[in-house]
């Protein structure tokens, strides 16, 4: 069984027996998770949230009680009987052209929530500062100017990486807002607030 078929089969097994579905991707691929989420939505689920556990992305979906979700689920079961995952090219997680915009929007939502859930930015900043300071100390024998120049260059590169991450999150937020999703508290429209533990 191919990996794609195995991913879809595992998800369908969860859909058949649970009201909450959790999709994991060890490589942290929002594209794969967005395609699986789209399929799950066709079976009467809705996206709730994404969290990051190291390099693993985890998407949580809950059963949607609305009547239109039940209608989608009935139609999807008919397509599954014909041997295809709803909205995907046969045997793949590549969306058909007519559903690609919806899958891309789910991908943007997953990426945004993963960035929002990334509490590691402080740790990244400490690591980057410590690396720049270590570089400065290692280059002291080469002269204080070389040491200072190397550490300043490293600090600038690290600051640029952190800034690019912030810009990416802002771009995703603008895209999601333009699609009509509410981002305050990082939750989509028609979904309950995140629970605080």
C-alpha cells in the first residue's frame, strides 16, 4: 500500500469511529495535512486547530453537526465507493483544479496556526544570540575587529530570519482575513474558542 493510500485509510478509520480526528505529519507538511483536512471536511468534519510538536504538525478536526455537513458526508461516501478520495486526483493528495483554492486556504490556515502555536521564538532568539556571542569569542585571537564583524553579521542574519517569519505570518493572516476567516485568538469563524489548560 502506498503512503498516500495508507494516510487516507488511517484518516477514514478515525472518521468512521470518532467525533474528533487528529492528523499527524512527522515531516510537518502543511500541504499534505491540508489535503487530508479537505477530505475530512467532505466527510462531515470541520477544522479546529493546528499545533506543533517539534517537527511534527498535528491538525485537530471535529465532527460538524450542521445539516450541510451531513449532506457533504453522504455525497463523499458515494465517491469513496467509486474508489476516489473527494476532490483529489486518483491515488494522490493532489487537489483537482476546482478544489485547489479551498485546499490552499486550508494550507494557509494550518501554516498560520502552526506559526501562532510556535512558542519557540524566545528559545530561537536566545540560541541565535548565544551563537553570535560564541562566534565573537572564538574569533578574538584573529583580532577584535574580525570578531566584532563576524558576530554582527551573524546577529543580522538571525534577525533577518526572525523578521521573515513574522512577515510570513502577517501575509498568511491577511490572506485568511480576506477569505473571511476571523483570526482573533487564532480560530476560524463558526468554531468554538480554544480551551485553555
